[in-house]
C-alpha cells in the first residue's frame, strides 16, 4: 500500500493542511499525518496531544488517514510508518527554498523522496503562526480552521471579538 507521510508542527492544524491531506489521498492509498514535536522540551500553543486530537477531529470523515505525534527526525518517522514518500504542501517560493533543501537532505540520508503539493490558491496565505497571533488578539479565524480547532482557539483565548 502506498503511504504518504505528512510531517508538520500543526499548531494548529488548518484548512491549508486539510487541502494537503486531500491532495495526498488522490496520489497515495493512505496518509499518515505526523505531528513533529520535541518531547523533552514541548513548546507552542497546543500540546502534542491537543494537536493530534485536533487534526484527528478535523480529518475524522476521511478514510485512510491516521494522525500521530513523533519526536526526532521526519525521515525516522516516515520509515517507522513504512511511508512511500514524504508529502509537503508548498504555498510560495519561500516555502520551496526551505523545503527543497530539506527534501534533498532527507533523500541523501535515507533515499526517501519528497513530493511537493501546490497549495490551493485560496489557502496559500494561511499559516498556523498568523492564526495563533490573530486569535490571541481576539481576531476571527474560523473561516481558516475546522470547527474543532476554532472551538479550541476560543477555549484558549475566548470568543473572537472582531
Ligand atoms: O509545520 P512546519 O513547522 O513547517 O513543519 C516543519 C517540520 C516539523 C516538518 C520540519 O521542521 C521537520 O521535518 N522537523 C523534524 C526534524 C527533522 O527531520 N529535521 C531535519 C530536516 S532535513
């Protein structure tokens, strides 16, 4: 069975991430979303467990997708799940500059290939970092995230005020 490993911080999972998963499911028989975390020194808005739960809830109606947290390297996590390839979404040339270097590093070390998936234009501007920042100041981001993530953000910061 062909499997895409989709790594990321997913803090939090947003609709651009959903698009990447959906595109991967058109090319691979299954997908594993890997929430990459530093278990010794967790940082970020949501805990690793919260990120996994929110991605799971967001993707609950899709067959062939699993979500897990991993520590360490993406290549080790990809090997652990028997992935055929790593899949990454690209929003911009800036993403490409970073991602192509990681893709070549990962290939040179293990031989695993990375497949780049171009983000849908209507989600090309979405980032977890700006979602966190805007939500923390009471701004509305519900149109950029799933209902469970919107509820979790409201739980952290209160309901949006704008
Ligand atoms: O959502 P992000 O923050 O863009 O995800 C980046 C992530 C977690 C996928 C990337 O930093 C990563 O793969 N980290 C795991 C550590 C690793 O494999 N490092 C070597 C890269 S060549």
